[in-house]
C-alpha cells in the first residue's frame, strides 16, 4: 500500500547494526539542528561470530536477533517511512547474510539495508558535520569492529571517503585472541593495520586537512580513558596511546586491565583498537585526534530527513537523485530517451498498481534513468553490462540491496525472462519489470510519444495492454515487438500478458 510521508517535525529513527555493537537512536532535525530523544546500545559482537568460512554462527545470529527484538519495542508505533536500519561490514562479509537478514527483519519489524563501505563513510560524515559543523578542512576517522572509514571534507561536503577492512574486533581476534597483551602482539597488529591502510597515505595526507576527528566507540572510549587518567584533556595523541598500551602490557591480560572509565565489554577488543588508533595517528601524521560529535546513526537520521523533505519539495535534495544524474553523465546516457521511458513506465505502473508504494515507484524511475548506461560498454547485451554497472558502482545514498534491485530491473528490460525468474517471483518486481519492458518497446524509435496511447490493465496476475485500433495500424513494428513480449511472458509463471481481444 502507498505509505504516507510523515510530517517534517515527526521523530525519526536509525538502527545501526555494527560489527561490535547494535544501536538505535531516535531524533528530530528541525531548523538545521539535531535533537536526540532516545538512544539504546547493546554489545552484540556480531563480527566475532564469523567463522572461518565467513558464515555467521547460529549463536551470533541469536545474539543479534534478541537485540533487534528489544529494539522493536523501542520503535513501537513508528511508521516504516520514519525508520531506517543499516548493517555494515560484518553483513557485507557474511556469506549467509540473506538468511540472517530475513530473520532479523522479522525480529525488528522494519527493512534492513546492507550499505557499502563508502556509503557508511558518507553517512558518518553527514552525522559529524551536522552535529559539529565547521568550514575547516577536516579528516574524520571511524574505527568500527571490522572496518575503518576515513573521510576528508569541509562544511557538510565529503570530498573523499574510503572504507578499509580492518577494525578493533578483527585485529583483536587475530592478534589478541586469548586476551593476552604482549609487545609482539601489539607490533604484529600494528603492522597488519598499516598494511591495510598503506595505499591511503597520500589520499589522506596532512596537507589536505587542518583538524582530525575520531567518530567511533573506540575513539570515544580511548578519549575517556585519557581524560579520566589525567593524561590529556580527552585529545588522543601518540604519547597518550603509548601510555595506554603500556598499561595493557603491565596488566598482561584483559581480565586484569584497570583503566579508568573503560567499560568491561570493551576490554576484549581494546588491544586491536589501540593498535589501529596508534597506527593511524603515527602513519597519517595526526598530532591531535579529537573525539567527534556525531556518528553513523545520526547521519542515517539526517539523510532520512533529507529524503523525506525531498519527497515533499522539488527544492530539497535526495542524494540518490543526485547520484543517478551523476551516473547518467558518467556513462553518457541519452537523457531524453530515459525521460520518455521513465514517463511511460511510471504511468503504466500507477495504472496497473494504483496502491504501489512510493519506494517501488522511485526504484522503477531510477531503473528507467539508468537502463541504457551499459551502452557505454557495448551495444551487444547492453542490459547485462548496465545491470553490472548499476549493481556495483559507488552510488552515494543507495544501499547495496537497493542497487541490486535496480540492477535487476535494468537486466530484465529486454530479452528472455528466465534470467530474472527469482525477481519475478516478487509481485511488485514483476509489475515493475513489465512496465519497464513495455516502455522500452514503445519508445524504441527514440521519438516523442503519446504516453496515453498505451494503457495497462490488471486483473489479478493477468495484464492486458490496451490501445486503439488506429494506433496499432500506425505502429506495425511496435506491434510486432508487443506480440513477442506476450510470448515471452507466456513462458514463465509470474504474470500473463495479453493484447486486446480484437487482435
């Protein structure tokens, strides 16, 4: 059913399913300011539940599901349009993520998006720049459980953003598996971290920024330790990190570690976190790393607010629309043709499925915008090339699952339907596919069309194309393609397509 957009002042919610902790936060964006109303955090250690085959263990999944069920209680009464749940590196890696996500969405009661590393970085910067605005060129670093994001930006614009597959949990599991602290373990962990980050040294060199901020549980925890111990005012420095490492070595074991303000649930991963922080500070020439206000969850809320505002006003921006325009320009898409196909496909979809939700319409529209990007690679099988580009390109604002859905539509725009049987099993996707294919057929001559000349009628799983007799007589080539399209749908089980009975 069509989902009504919430009022601009309504509270929004973000669920951050990190590799170490799950968080849920509710807040509002009003007059450029962010105000938090509720925040919950649980240490889930999902990343520690990846086995040697990169599969989540049942025990780890149960920890995550139990946490999400509790979060569902905190989100009771929130409309779906007001909630966005995102998952990060562990679910980017997990081979059985679809199994977990299916169960997780039932437990939470809302869809869950797996976002790419660069999209995670963009949202982190959105959270930091909104809660801590500044025109000073800055470097923002977020150390998560299994990934580290680094972003260069100024004001609210991220200039460069990268994600690296190294984090406090992954380093701790590899080099401090039994909780023992040794000089060799710290050296090995730092070498491993440096090897992962080495190719970023020039991109994030000190010449490009004037202040460095740490946005993560690791940076926040270490900052609090340094302040509580009287070592610094909370600023993270190389000297302060060496002091922390010395305290770990003196304790010898995480169970005997006594650092002021360090929570018990962080002791098991402090070795990896300190090793990674020390490597970043020394390798990137950071003399002072200050704790940042804002993080991924606030960025998700800010981004969701922007999306909702864009749906209400043509002057507001949705990052996804900007991304689609950039992809069209990058791959030299025929904008006029994309607009023809978009206009007709959306008209057909609205007529056949008047209760379709806005997200499905938007995804169909984006698929129309990008349906010919594969022509930049080759005219032959351009729909396959386009599907790959759409599914794998860096696309700020989009989740990985949303990119795949749009890529599936691009793939389905022409040719046989066997290649997208799993997609057609979903009712909305089947009608999206049909609308796109019919629009591509009608617009094949790349000339202006009358969108009202063709209509689509739905009766259950049956679809009938409707048009006037004279139109059919005036467009014999289009009629030939439509007859072939009827045959294509006859060879699969999702929808059945027919022409007017008088033909």
